[in-house]
C-alpha cells in the first residue's frame, strides 16, 4: 500500500475535523473524556492551529483515499512534537501510522 503525506491548507480544516471526530469517537464513547478528547474539539480549534506559525498538519493518503492526518509542532532547538496523529477506524491496524 502506498502512503503519502500532503501538507494541508486552511481550506482543509473541515476535512481534518471530520476525520479527527471519526478517529477518536470510539475512545470518547469508552472513556467519556469530554474535556480532553480530540473528538470534542471544534473546527475553529483546528483552524486556530493551522494558523500557528509553528504548526503544520499533514493529510495521510493511500494511493486513492484520505485516511488520516498528523500535526507536527516545531519546538526550540530542532525538537518536534506530534499531536495528534490519527487514522480513520476503517483503516486502523493496516500499518499506516
């Protein structure tokens, strides 16, 4: 399976938001962590992050389908943080992430 990453644009915030909800909803249902679950974040929060100069989102795509996303946060001294990374439930367990 071919996997590609594409840097996302502000116009793709709603796509990221929809995928994030689908990916984290099972965990939200199980743990009821409404205050911290990415499934409860608003699209406005994703837009806010996309506008940050130190944050990039990348869409994860198979040869034909968007399957998830990853956010990379640049810290000081060439240190990077991943938060979050997610794959749609129907593609989890396939070695994509």
